[in-house]
């Protein structure tokens, strides 16, 4: 084998240890906000209304991780680092975990399992309707996130199912936007980031069509 | 010996425990009503209410009252006012009282306070966002100040205006609300003995983040009706514009009486979380002050005039 090809091959495929280290770093980064929130909670640093602060913060981190997940494909293409794509599943599942925790805190701590109230909230409050819809749509994506499910569904079907994320993340942003009382700047920042990430995909698809 | 209930006594005849616990208020109220009959004056009516003014519920900690605030002039986050309000200079401070009255006047804040009989009022405060506190205010009835300027018969409403000073109020650099913050009450609400202008908290001078040096407290309405850092009180004939109503008329009405039966379009108002407590509690009509103020709204559709 040619030496340069060999070098390229070794460069492209990092050792198992290196790979594990990178994964560990991604895990730690995804867990850090939760650890930070838990620590603030225990040390009484979440303010006078810690329950609301916790629900909000966990939800915001769920949304952030969804956006990070959406940013991976464009980043991999732009930076020419295709192997970045392998983190999509990890980050997506962490986003799902945060959102589950967000929902659990709302139902278990805020509503104290008042299912009647939950149902009323879902029907009457648009921001909860949208948030709930986003969560429900996210469940099949989390369930089918394993390699086994990719095989079972077939690559194309699996791909189409996971396009749901293009609906779910806007639902998440809308959920945030609708609950804000007056200062719409923070949710609009998320909306702008989302618009860029989705816009890039439209532009990319259009460019490919023109080329082919 | 077996004691039987008389067959004509049912559960209905048992005094409701909450009423029983309030028995002293009725005794006080009855004495006051006697005074009212004798004197027939508004101030006697005030005395009648006095025994029920302060709640005996546990007070929210001073730390929570002074660090969890909605005061958008200093930022939209709860911790912003306590972090940013230090820059506000509350002296010198002038309050203009004008409009439909015989003797409009400008008061230096210290003169204004000196002229009033201050008292402690421990009130529940219910925020429109679904949380509540119990706050020991120090203040005086707004009606005393209004009486000083001698309102005319055209004074149907009272409008309040908060200081506009973006250099010291960083939140005013953004148009989150229409600045300066405006609030308003109907004249009978404003002269109700429960309505006070607060100048202190926990027996001390009012901290800036709570609306120093002078703020409105109307305990049966959502907290945002309590205009902070007031520079102007105007007696007016027409219902004045109010900041939150201008921003979102469907969500924040002019009256904004605490009402568990009328939800905010985006969340339920049926329950609230008392700061410091874990479980939500039921929200009471008029924030539990219905016995004093429900009469003001007799005949009104509170779902429409929310």
C-alpha cells in the first residue's frame, strides 16, 4: 500500500481510545447543564421559585441540544468532517432526555400529577399544546434511534421518519415563544438560529438539484 | 350518656371553619358598622375594615421578597431588579398629584411621607404569573393623599406613572413595555381603605427593587397593578391606559382583579405557588379580600371586565 494512502487511512480513523475520549467529552458536555442545575438547586441558588426555574432551565437546555443536533449535519459538511455525524444520535437522545425531564418536572412537581389539570392545559393553552405535540413526535424518533431500527425500517423509511425533527424543533421554539410574557428576544434568538439551520438545508438541496 | 343531634340540625347549620376562624373580623366589622351608622363618613367605613387588614399567614422571607421581582425597568428576569436597581437615585424625588382636583400639588417625597400616618399592612400579593407572597408593607392609604388635593366630581379614575430614566433604569432602553409604565384604578378602588401607597417593607425603607421610594399596593388585584417608583398620580375623567393592557389587551384587563375563574389566555389562574411552599394552593377570588371589595364590582361581568 502507498504510504500516503496509509497515512490518510490512519488519520481518518482515530484509535479506539481516542474515539472513546471524544465520546466521553460529548457526554460530559451534555450532562454538564444538568449537574450544574442540580448543584444550584441543592445550594439554594435557583431563586425564590426554584421549581419554575428548574422547569424553564431544563426545557431551555433541551431546546439548545435539539438545535445543536440540527447543526451537526451542516457543520460536518462545511468543516468537511463527515465523522461528526456520529454524534447526532447521542445529542438527539440527550435532548430527548432533557425534554422528558422537563415534562416530568412540570407534571410531577408543578402539577403534582393533577392529570385533569394537565389535560385542560393541553387543550386550552396553545404553548402547552405545541410543546406536548413536539414531545409526542419526538418519542418515535428516540425509540427508533438504534442501529437495529434503521435496519428494520430500511434506510429510506427511517430517514423519512426522522425528517419529523424539522417539525419538532419549530414546535419547541414556538412553545417557548408563546409562553414569554413580554420580552420576546430570547425565543427570537432561537428562532433565528433555527431559521439559519433549516435555511441551509433548503439552500443545500436546491444547490444539489441545480448541479445534478 | 348519649347525646343526640336534634334531627333538624344538619351539616348546613355547622359554622364553616373558615368563617369561624374569622369570627373576630365580624365582631370588629359589626362595631365598625355601628360607627358607620353613627358617623356615616367614609373614614368610619375605613375603621370598620381595619381588623381584617393584615393577614396572619406566615410572611415570605425578606430575601425572597427583595430578590424575586418583576420590575421590567431593571430587566425582565426575576433577579434583574435586585441586581440593577442599586443605580436608581430616589432622592431628590418629586411626586406630582394633579388632574381633576382643587389643589394639585408637587410633593417632595420626604414631605409627602412626613404628612402621613404610616402603618404596617401584611398583605398577600398574587402575581399574574401564578405565584404569591405574603408581604409586610409599611405605607399609608392612598385615599389620604387623594383627599389632600380635593378631587372634583370629574375625578372618576386615578392614573399612576412610574419614573422614566433610562440612564438608571436599563430595562427602559428596550421597548418591552411602553415606557413610562402606567397603571390606573377606578376612583372607588383607589380610595378603598385597602389600597395603600407603600414606602417601606419589613419595617424598613422600601428597597429600590420593590419600587422605592413610593409604590402602589392593591392587594386584591394582580401584582402588576402596583405601579412602582411613582412620580405622578393624576385624577382623570376617562379610564387611563395601562402598560400591560396596551401590550396585550386580550391578556391583561384594566381591572385585573385576582380571579381563579378567569384564566389568563395562556395559563390557568385557578392555583398559585406561594413562594417557599412546594405544593400549589387554590387561588381565592379577589385574592381572599372579597369580603371587603366584592361590592365594588356588583353587577359587573367580571369575565368581560377582567
